[in-house]
């Protein structure tokens, strides 16, 4: 077994670091030797055996179990989907949105897909309530409390904001939702693989994430946790044959979905992405999410100290428990700053008026120092 201790040992599995300082895991995790090999294995099996359907379906189940372990759930509580969008669309299709309980509360930090899917439900009579952050970039629980009431069917919150890196008090939001009899969904795409997630400790009913970012794989694979006692109650009308109680019965006489979270699956599973996803999640599991979080927290501290020295304004709230792997810095021209850094082979990204710097198990102190050095040279693009 490879040594995947966060830092230099893990970094050796990611060839990009031979020539580039990669700090863009919030957008796409770096490619590892393991994920490349997983794709090759998929192609070799296809080439050798033709249609390996039995094996491919087993791989989908292995991915379901791997994600379940990452979030402290049972495999029966996990849906395998091609995107968070597909998962959330299936979920909202299962909400009755009956009179008196037709509100969907969304935070302003939701990824566009969640906000857009919520607003699409207006066509079915839903009312969408936005929870906007305070001027300091935080969303205190009081703001959720004002928005959630006995008319709320679903509360959508985001564990870590893709826009600012702000880490929300998800257990607090879940508590408020529960008190009002509403379901709570925590979109944890920016958290999975970077910070420990335990669905029971979070108290959420639903949780989504995909493999593109800190789970270190590629596009086309996502998951949704659905708490076991909700399966019977939530009957999705957006569905597909892989959600059926007996996939291979090929029965078109009725709708009889699985009695597990698999009822939120859809069509043919995304087999190549599943190979990659298992490899990516395998790295995270072997390294240990707790060890990754601790390693990255050390790098983030160093980054914040460096940013203070170059007088950069940090947009991410930095209170206790508010930081994850993503630190955002305000810029007068974030796109120009991303380009300037790219010119020095430092890969970052931007959202709104912010430069996004995100760190993962493969980053080391020298990466942080290179980024801070480069920012001091491009100080004119900071605000
Ligand atoms: C918080 C969050 N949610 C969802 C997504 C993507 O969703 P989907 O899998 O539907 O593309 C992203 C991707 O950038 C994200 O950052």
C-alpha cells in the first residue's frame, strides 16, 4: 500500500506538482496516478471482456459503499447519481409541496444548481425564501431561524461556500429545520474529502457531494445521502430504471422503486467515472479525512499569516470553526490575478470579486510560500 500521509508522501502520487503549484481543488482535484490507472483498468476490462455489466454494476455498489463510509452512513442510504443536480432534482420531485408546507429555504451560498432547481419548483406551487449573509460574510443561525417556519418543506444549506470558503454551522441549521418539521439538505461538495462529515452528528436528512473536487476524481459522479427512515416517505417522480426495485426485471407495467436510497438513482451508471471515483475516494480514505483536515489547517494558518504580511484582504470569515480548505482574497480584478498567477504556474480560480486559493492533502508549505510571494509581486491587483 502506498504511503498517503498528507504532505510530501501523498504529493508524490500527483504528477502535476512536478511543474505546477496547484491550489484549485475547489474547482477540480488534481489527477493522481491512481485515478489514471483506474481509467486504464476500465478500458482494459472493456477491451478484454466486452460488456462487463455484472462487474460494472458491482463497481457502482463499491462506489456507493465508499461514499457511505466517508459520511458515516449505510450504503442503503446513498444514491449514486451523475451530478448533484440530478440528485437534488430527484429529491425535490419527491416533495409533495402541499398547501401549507410549500416553502423551500435556500441560503445565498447555494451552488447555482440548487437555487435554480428550487426556483423551478415555483412551477409546482413552491415559494422560495432566500437567507442572505450578514455584511461580514457570515450567515448566523438567527437569519435561518427568521426564514424557517411551519410552512417550510425543505431547507437547503451549503457546508462550505464555493464563493467565499465560509463554513456554515450545519448542525445548527439542521436543528432549526427539525424544530419546524422541515427536511434539511446539506450540499457538501466543497467539504467532502476535506473535512470530516458524519451525517448523524450533523443531524441532516439529506447530504450531497460529488467526486470532482476534494474527492480527487473527475466529472460525472455524485452521491446523495437520504436518511433511512425517509425512504418510504419520499417517492421521486424523476426516476429511471436503475432506481427500480429489481433493475433487471425490465418491467414496464408499473412504478416500483427500490425501498432504499437507490430510488434516487437514475439510468445507466456512469461507469468510467465510477472507476475514477473509487480510486479518488480510496486516496482520501487511506490518508484519512481527519489527517487531511489537520494538514490543511496548518497550511491555511501559514497562508493567512502570509496574506496579512502582504496586506491582502481575506474575504473568508476566519473565526473558530469557520474555515475549511478554501481561502478567498479580494481583488480589484480577480480574473487578471488568476491569469498573472497562472503565468507563474500557480493554478487558482476566482468567484465574484475573490481569488480562490484552495489547499488539499498534496499541498505543502512551499506552495503556500510561492503563492504569497507571487501575490506580493501582484499587489496592485489586491484590494
Ligand atoms: C457546492 C457545490 N455544489 C454543487 C456543485 C456541482 O453540482 P453538479 O454535480 O450538479 O455539477 C459544485 C461544483 O462546483 C459545488 O461547488
